[in-house]
């Protein structure tokens, strides 16, 4: 059997981990258990109104309500298997490869590292996933860095140091060095759990650390 493409393998991996951890395990998403995280992934792909609540802070309650309804209507096992089956027919299924790799990777790590062990997965285990993440991040980094003000970033892939991404704006520069997955986690707000090195002046690093990171 041919190996699954990265966006599918990460979906399978997070669902396998959900089963392994059970419904009450902590995650990096503050206040969320694995049940909440699985319900979020379900809502994102099955509830138009709940999805709007993810994107529009003014109506974030729509997302929270959709999660609550999902948890009331389905067992944990049912939610996990619905996530595993992928998005229903429609835009999310058609764009699965383009928009879900990063989502599945980041939330997989939210669940993996929620118990306090932030050790990354071995490089050789997820080399294909990280290569795909970095390729997509070349296109999508502006969303993740849109709140970075007053400093320019050089995102340096430690596996291939010549492959860099420039982001942000400012007179001072911070180099963010790490494996692709770790850089993605850092810029999506998992700053304490991500394994990156910040290289720059104290003032520039402080400016970056004062920014609100994440989508």
C-alpha cells in the first residue's frame, strides 16, 4: 500500500493519539481537553456557523456553542471517527490537502505535548510532513506573522539552512531557527512548547516576544 500523503497521515495520527489518550487528557490549548480539541476539528469541517466563529472574534461564541452541541450529541469515539473520515463533500474536501496539513499537525502536537513533554517527534519519522509544512508555509506565513510589528523575521529551516522565509517589517531582525514544525508551532502561539532559537538583539527579541502570535 502506498504511504498516505502528509495531510492524511497527520489526520490519521491525531485520531490515533486521541484514541490512545482518551477524552480527558490535557492539551496545549488552554482549558481544552482532548474531547474539546476533537470537537473543534469536527466543528471546523461540519458547521458553517461554528467555522465563522473560529475566524471572526466578535462571534466566537458561535464556535463555542457548536463545540458544546457536538459534545452533547456525539460520544468522544464518534467525534474522533468523524474527524478521521475527513471533511464532508464540499470545499473542505476539495481543499483538504491545501488547508488541513498545518491544522492537523499543530493540533496533533497540542495533544502530544499537552501533558508537559514537549519533545518533538524524531526527524526521520516526520521528514515528509515537515517538508510539506515548510513548502506550504512559504505561501501561508503572512497569516501567521500578521501580528508581528516592528521587527523583521528570518525564518530559518535548521534542516536546510539556505531555505529561509522573510516575514514581518522593521528595522531590526530576529532569526527564528528550528525545524519546520517547531517554527510553525512557535508562530502559531505555542511559544513555550516550540523548540526554536531566537537570534537577534535583546531589543528585537523582546519586540517579537511582545507580539501576539497565532491565528
